[in-house]
C-alpha cells in the first residue's frame, strides 16, 4: 500500500489499493466531489419489544434509501428491511433474534443500537424434544447464528481433536425440530486445537464472518463468509498470530469507526494473561492478512485469562472490555476511551478489578434487572456470583458493581443469559453437575430476584449454551455443545401441558390404581388425593406425593390405606425438566364397602426379636394343633422358649395349640445358611426337610447329628428328618449323598411312607442307606420325587425334566396318589420310567404318580409361570400359580383363554383328580406382583392366600374387587367351587406396615395364616382391629381366622315323648332350623320342636352363614292318642354330596367307591318319582340339577349288590 501527500490548500490523501477497482477519496472542499462513506448511526428503535414478526422502525443517520443496501441483524439473525430512508428503516423482527444489539450495516460499515430488541412470547420456559447432532471427535464451544442470511439460525461448533469448525444449516419448518431440521454438517479446517468461535460481519458485506481461536496453535483463524441463502460457504481461513493459548473471542466495533474489531482472551501459558485486540482495517468484501492492524496485547491477570466480553457497562456508547482471571480470583473491566481509527494500549483505562474468589472463568453480561445497565454473572469454582451494575455514565470504579451471590450447586460453570419464558427478562442458565440449571428472572429495576432453578437433566459436560428461536415458532429454544457426548444438542421450547388423568381401576375397599397418560421426557409426577372436590382436605401422605416413573403410555400409581365406601378425588401434575405443569382434571373414585363375608380374625400372634425371622411352612394335626417352621437369625422366642441361632440362618420348628400358645419350639442349624423348610405331620411324628450349607447339626437336643455338604460346598444340599410330636426331639435323620446339589421343596406323609420332591443337578444318590439309587439330571436342574418308609429307609426315586431349569414347588399326598407341581424351563419328559411323556415349551406343571411305585399317571402344563400350591377337595384338584400374558388354561384339546398382556396374572384353576382334565380357570390381574402361595378348601369353597404389591383385581368376573397397597401385603380370598367366582377378598396391612403370607393351614376350628411382617400391621382390617407392631425388620406372625364354613356335624333327631304331644330334639343346642316335608318351619329355631301334625321332619344347623348337612328325616304319623315314628338314618357314608342344600350344581365326593365297577345313580323326589337315572363314572364330580324343582331328593348309588343312599335339598 502506497501513501501519497499532495500539498494544495489542503491535504488530500489517496489510498491506492493493489488489485482493487475502487479508491476512497476524502475531500473536504475546493469543489472536489465527495465520495466519503459515512458510518451509519442507530439512534433509537420502536417498539422496544414484541414477538417475532413485529414491525420495528429504526431511526438514525446514514442509512441507504434502498432497502436491500441496509443489512440489519437482530443479534444472531438477519432481519428483512421493508422500507428505507436516510434516517429510518422499517424492518420485521426475525424469528431467531437473540438478546443482542440491533446492527445496521451500510456501505461496509456497521452501527449498533444501545440496547437489544426484546422478543416476547408466551411460554412456561420448558424444554423437551431433545435432538443430538454429531459435533466432532472432541466438541468444544458452540454458538448459533444466521450464517447464510436466510433468516434462520444455524448451529456452529469447533472440534478440538479434529481441528475443524462445523456448521449445521437450519432447514426447519415452523414448530418442528428434529433430525431433519438441520442439513448435514459441513466442516472447515482450523489451526491446532480450536476452542471457541464468534460471528460478525468483519468486511461489511452483510454476511456474518467467522473467527476461531486455535488454543494450541497460537493463532486465530478468520473465515470470510461467501454463503448465499440455502448454501453455506467460507473462503479459506486467514490466520493471525497470537500469544500462546487464545481461548475466548469476542467481536465488536471498539473504536466507533464502523468496523468490527476482534478481542481474544489469551492464557499465555497460564502466566500473565492478556487481552489481544485486532483493529479492523478491512475494506468491504475482502479479508486478507492486511485486514487487521497488528494486535495490541494488554496484561489482564495471572494464572489463566479465560473469557472476554465486549459490552458498554458505563453507558457512554463505547463497548468496554470485561475479562476473567482465574489465577487472581477476579474479573476486570477495561474502560474504553478510544477514538475512531485508533486502538492501542492507551485506548483503555487501567483495569478495575472485582474480586470473586475461586477460579472465575465464564461470564454472562446483560441487563438482568431491567434498568438499562449491563450486569455481570460469573461462575467461580463452586460459586455463582451476580454483580449488579450501579455505575454512572462514563465512570467505572470499584463501586460500579454490587455483588450478590446466587445459590448454585458445586461444579456450576458457564452462566448464559437468555429469555426462556418470553416475559422480556433475561433468565440465567448455567451448567450444573446434573444438567442445565434454569433460573427464572423475577428481578425489578435496582434489585435481583431469581426463582429456584429448574433442571434440564443431561449430566455434566455442556459448554456453549445458546438461547435462540430455532424452529420459527417465536419461542426461545436451546442449543448446547457437549464435550462428553461430543454432540450439539437442541432442545425445543414446548409449552407445558398437564398429564391426562384417566378413570381409576382396581377400585376396592381400601384403595385403587390412579391412572394418567405419561408425558415425553418426564420422569416425575406429583399426585394429590383429597376427600373434598376442592382439595381442601388432603389424605395423609397424598399431598404432592412424588411418583417417579417414565412411560409414554398409561402410568399407574397404587393408592392404599383408604376408608371403604367413601368418595375420593385425585389429580396429578408432571415435573418436566424440573418445571411443574398445571394440574390434570380431577378424577372421582368411590371405594367399595368392606366384603360382608370376609372371615374375621380370631387372634394374631407375633414372634420375633432383633433378627430376621420367617415362617415358610405350616400344617396341623387331627387334634387342632398347629405346627410352623422357617428360618431365623439372632434370637426367636415362642412363649417361654428362646431359640438362638448358630449361624447366618438357622431352622426353627414349633408346635402351638389352637389358641396360639406355644407347646414347644426347637432349632437346628450350623454356621452358614440353613433354610427352605417344609414339614408334614401324622400321628407318629413331625417330618421335616430343609436345605443347608456347610456342616449342620439336625438334632435340636443336647446330642449332635452332623451333616456335611459333600457336593459343591455350601450350595443347596438337603436332609429330611423325623421329630417326636410331644417335645420336638429327633427320632431319625437322613441325608442324601450327592456330587452336585439337591434341594427338597416339600415333604408329605401317609400310612405307607414319607415323600419328598424338589430339584437337583448332577448325580445324587437318593438312597440314604447302604444301597445306591443314583439319579443324574438331564438339564441344569431336574425334578425329583422320592419315597421312604416312615423310618427313613429308601423305597423309590424318580426323575423328571429336560434341558432347562425344572423345579417342583410342592406335593400333595392322599389315597389316590402323590401329586407334584412347579415349573419347567424347557421341554421335559415327565414319565420317569421307560415311557415318555413330553411337556413342550416352558411353564407351570402338575402331575400324578402312583403311591406304591412312583409310576407316571399324567402330567399337565398350564400357563407360562409356576404352580405354587395345590389341594384336593372331592374329586377335584385346585391349584394356584402365576403367569404373564394370555394363556390357554386347558392343557388338553379344549381351549380356555385367560389373562391379559397388560398385567401380570394370578392363576386359580380346577382340574380333575384322576385325569387332570380342565374344569375351570380364572385369572386375577395385578399391576405389580401377586404370589398365590397356598390354596386350601372346605365345604364353603377354596381359600387362596399369599402376598402382593400394587393392585390386584381379586374378582375374576365382570365386577371389580380391587385391593391396593403401595407396600407388600398378605392377602386372603375365598372363591366358589363351581366356577371360581369371588366370595370375598381382604388384604392385611396398614399404610405404615407390610406383611407377607407364605403358609396356611386349616383345622376344624379355623383357618390359619403365617408369614412375616414389619412395622405395624392390622390383621383384622374389616371386622375389627388386631394391630401388631414388629420388633425388627422381619417378625413372624401366626393368625387364626374364622372359616367361611366350619365343619358342622350333621345333626341327629331324637324323640323326647311318645304321648299326644310329640317333642323332637336336635343334637345341636343352638342355630337350628327345622323343616317339615322339606319346607322350613317359620320360627322353629330352638333345640326342641313340638310336633303338631304328621310329616317328615328334618333339621339343619346354620352358623355364621355356614350350614351343616341336613339331618336324616324323622317321619311321624299321628294316631289317636299316640304317634308312630321312624328315623331314616342315612346309610350312605360312602358318598358325600355338597353343598347341601344346593342350587344348580351338586358336587359328588365318591369317597372310596371302586372306579372299575359300573355305578348306577338314581335320584327320586319326595313322592318317589325318578327324576334322574343313568350310569355315571366316579370321575364325574359335578351334576347339573338346575332343572329340578325345589324340594327333598334321595340320591341312590348302586355298585353290584352294594347300595348307598344320601339325601339332598334343592333350593
């Protein structure tokens, strides 16, 4: 460049530019035509705020009257100029406008407004719909800006490891942000290890040029923007030298000459840090190595100068330099005192320091309180500081800012300002350890006020945070550059909508399932429950109850501990990115009344000390005594007997009388884990099987009988033993020799021997004596069934299973056979002898085997889960288990589909005793889990007990009988023999407690449950209150309940007088109902009946809703002066009919009739007319009598020359 001076009457300076086609003449007078380019001036604009699309008038000087010659940006995004004059521009506020000054570029020179245009919009300031874009091998700083001048805000970031800078062009449509909203990434090479970047029109051509700092390249790279709308392009970088470690860069016209200058913060090897100033001397449309004057570097601090910002903080229209110095624990302001065309060390006053402590780094400089003064937010180690600007125009000193701390978590960094909710106030965003913290700005002029932060969860690692409208909907979205994920992450500003509340289901007497639709990117909901529609009376524990779940479908929450037959109201709110939505609509729920027939509690006993105790098995004897067994550690007391464990878990077993009083209690065990106990009793003793680890002493007395684990140490070895009923002393004990492991899950006994079932792996010798009876598993675990004499001697052992894990959970022994049930994991052979009977797939199974030989009779597969318990009543088997999905409950050729894919399911089923054929099955859906652990039966129906969490619909019919609990509770339910319909169901618990029912048994006087519990539990939740509070985490409970129907003996009628007044007496002193000719005699309920006329008299005992069998008829005939009578005692003790009276279904218990002999059945009415006559199989256990009229009938059975009679009443 050549400079020539011509001496006229003035000095004319001509700048000759090589390879350029124009020159710039500065003429003052003498008739020389003026071609001086005057920098524009922005004096004001109106309105000061409004939504994107607002018409804005900008007043000032030196504008072009041609609209296209005026380049206007609202912060990061270019605006459309609608009309223009030399002093006014009419523009449209663009979407994507950021809270930065309006710039106007004319003739290559740029002017700034004194403050930004405030974009307003309606939003709750919540962000969702996250979209990640690849940012490079090591993404560092990212920014947004309109690179191609199309009015849309693009994304930019540097890749420190890849030495590139990338641009993603915005192609979004209004209201949509997705993968398709940005074009594929375009990259441009940089110097070594780029760190930060900035945009600004450096050559005055109206396009945003790019500056990148090369942290380890000791340079900055300047890229001239040659893009056009829809196409991103930059010329090759022009590099300018720097001291070592330029980190942050800012662009602004510092000297007021209309050209944008560059300032960098330079760490300078973390010694004396610098701010380096590059004064812009470029001409329009060109960036060359000569486009910037030699840099001017000013010392700015020690030990790491990181961040530099250029803002006018003293309101004198000149941008000042704000720089952070980590080593000094401060930031400094260098007041701008420059004049146009000059930038040197003297252009800035001596820096004024503001102490923060810690290691200050990144800053946000903006007007937070709306007083038109630029405030400063800065993070320093674990603190976030706000400095409120109190300066006077043209004055910067230590009193120019007042410090105010902001509560922020440790590890916060990178404060950024932006209006997220459209209220015109600059909110504060910082990077925290768990994501982005958003502080809503509530400040007023002269004072700061921020709400507690909401959190946009995404972990640590966010660097650049930009707030701008990316999708053209007028709302501020977020863009983050993430140095851990190495991505650019976009969050869309989405208005919060409340969850959609749904009608409750599983409605029961003490709770229900609250339901609503889940929201996207939402993991927390708050549930309110009230007894009033206006929510003025919250249910304890349900005001703002936190539910932590993620699901875009239906979300359920178990509500429990409520009163029956009561109205409740619930609503729900979502917490999205730590912001709370409005409330949902209100749902009204009416809980059901308590079940009228639920068996009341008779007593409940607690056994436990400061240890872990659990009842695992329970049985009873013919005298009403109760036997329980399980495991414990520490101490466990039964009455006056205190047991002390020897190891981690020991085994206990105890005998109690019918009132729960301990008769004796014993324990056995060793130093390791001994558990998984099962017991059985007969008149000769108590039989017990369990598993153990290590060495175990199975003798509870002073003597010692030690067993050692001989297979895999401490893994599932077992034993079985007999103990005396009178004191629990050891009679004998047996252990099986194994090479691997075995575990017995259940033990049973009959007159001929003791039976074991369970699972084993490897080779096990099932003969505990001198002989050898080794079985070898085919798969991982196989099922075994074995028999021993009542002295523990080997009789036989059988193995069943396949390649998977097969387990037998229990057995049932009666005179018809031995039955096992459990789960098989892969197709297995359940015929243990030479034959083959394959059950394919996997699921629950049950099977029947001969008592004497163990030979196969049948095996059936049901469902996808396990069968946990089985009982016999009459000629049917009743079983319970679990499964998932929809299953065919008929294991044979028929089809009976039950279940739901939406829930887990409990299985209740009835199957034939002799052949396993399907009778009926029901499923009970549960939102959580439900384990039916025991099934029992008496003449009233079947009892199912177990444990559950969440909600269960115990009614398999069209009605709903929900029971709900947020914790685990024991349950008990009663079902009909005929079709599995529900009679009653109840849960045992309190909102503060939990209970688990594992074992159950039945005697003539009651129904018993046993298991474990913690905290406080109500064992009589409906008809009374039987509260028990545990001592430790798990205590033992044993509770007795009234059976739905007790075993009431058939009454006997006798006569007291043969005189003219005949008196008949029932053998029952109370609860009688007398009948004459099968019709109830009104008011005849006393023990004595005075007979007045001839007829057939019967009596029935009714107690607590249960009925005895009808007595035998007492037929009387009145004669003059006396009575003739006869009692027709039933001879049919070999058959049993129930229920009696019956309605539509009559169940037949054939007792010990010979199944191989033809059986002829005749039913006659009271007038001797045959109403039924045919040959039946004793496999038929149900007879449809719905076509019979009400009345008395005689059921007669013939087998050869044997005749059996039984009477029943049809109602």
